C-alpha cells in the first residue's frame, strides 16, 4: 500500500447505501490511491455546485504521476494554475491557512512554493529518505515533517532559512501521520511500529498513548484526526482516545542548543482509549483514513476492504444516511480525475479533469485542511 499524506480508500462511481436504509456506508470497486477526504458545509437545497466554498482563497491542490501539481479554486471549480514537479512522485502536501504557501513532500526533499507565482520553490529542505508527512501550524509560524527515516522535525524560518529547531526520532520506525492539536503545542504522531505518541513541542516532552492488545500483525495507524474541540483523537479501525489535561513537572532546556531533543515523560495532554471492548468499528481489513466534520459531530472513516463509513463522533454509532451534516467529499485516484460527492444525496455532483495520470496526493486550506 503506497503511503501518501492523502486519504486512500475506495468509492463507487455513484455512492450508494451498501448496508440498509439507516446506515451510511459507501463502496468502490476501483482503487483510488491518492484520496483526500474533506468536509465542506452544506449549501441550501436550491444551490447547485459550484461553489463548494465561497471563502476567499479557498483552494484544492492535487498532485499526480504526470509530474504536475494543479491548483483548483473551490468557488468556481476551475484549475487556476499548474506547478511542475519533475523530481518524481509527490507523497504529501499542505497549504497554509491563507493559501499563500504550499509545502510539497517527496523523495528526500520538501519544497515550499509561493502559490501566487507557482514557479521556482522559495525554499528547499533535503532529508535522508522519503517524506511522508508535511504540515503547517495553524498560523503558518512553523512547519512539521515526518518520513521513512523515523524522524519528526519542527522547522522555523531564521535569517531567510528554514531551520529544524526541534527533533524527535523513533529509531527508524517510519512516520505515517502527524496532526497538531487545536492548542498548536501538541503534535499527535503515528508510526509503523504500531504506536501513537503525543509530542509537546513547547515543553519538549513526549509520551506514548495506550493501544489495544489485539492489533493485527504489522497493523498500524495510517492516519490520525483531532476533534475540533481538541477533546478527542481518532485513527486506525477506528480507535478513539479521550484527551485530557493535567499539571506536570516542567524541565529546563538549553534553548541555544539546536535542534532541541525532547525527553520521554508524561505530558500535560494525555489520552484514554475509549470503549476498549469495541474499539474496532471497521471490522475487517485496515483503517486507512479518517476525518472529523467541522462541527465535530461526524467522522468519515475508510478501510482497506472497499468501504467508507460515517459515524456519530460521540456515540460512535454508524450514522443514518439522511442526516443533514456537512456535505462534500473530494476524492482523486487512478482515473486521473478529482471527483466531488454529495454525501446527503449519495451522488457524484462534479468531476474536474486536467491530470493525465493517477493522483498521488491532495490538500486543501480552510476549515478542513
């Protein structure tokens, strides 16, 4: 299974209910390798797409094996620019919340592009192995990366250069996901060793979250998602942790030493595994991806066995198909197209053409990055 910082799951050309009239579950027979799951708020019943988002500068960005990166304007549904990426496959991308800067992770490099120009990269970072995760802090003040070398790094701009001033190594266990908490001081990390971690990047501490005892051989969490309230973390098939805070002892560090390497000890944020007797809500295969809706009421989760589910985030019960929740899911895969699905009506409402080879990564700015 290729490791992209984009959601990977299977969808059918027309979404349909595959269980019964009360459950929301979708099925696909063709693989969609570079798939992004993004919630967008519901339009009124008289509206027809586009627009999918009227927020200024709201963008969807897609990368493909055709060695191009395309920029799509969500208000019009049109491609507004192309960036050439001739170095090979893009594994991960992330936009700043303003849509100004785009980080692109690939083999041994991260490049930062100014979206308005789309020409030569404004910065380049060289790393030992494949970069699988890249992202920005909410205000764009720092960037994080993770990769197959098993190292997570925090980057800051100093004297017009990106400097890794914090570093956390997992001894060669490849990093599969990194996602910041809403406080922007904690990073949740999953690795190919099957563990999930909390990294307090301000106080320079990290700790491991509890995991179930019945994970399958070589099973690990592919993607993590944080509830908009910051009170829940989700990943895997479908594990859920309740997040809480506590007082912990702080330690002094040599702030002039760079990079700062954290120590393993209890962090102020910690998690308790929910419903340990029924944590595998995706019963078969592996959980590949998950995403909370902007209001936090729902989770979309996908598995390796051709299914996509919608769950109530509080009860963790599978949602009924007629619920009036946030509306659109964006996907892209081996048919070279971006497809937009209306979850409420269970239909494909649009497709965007432009790439000539399969998509490998997608990202979006705004409320569902």
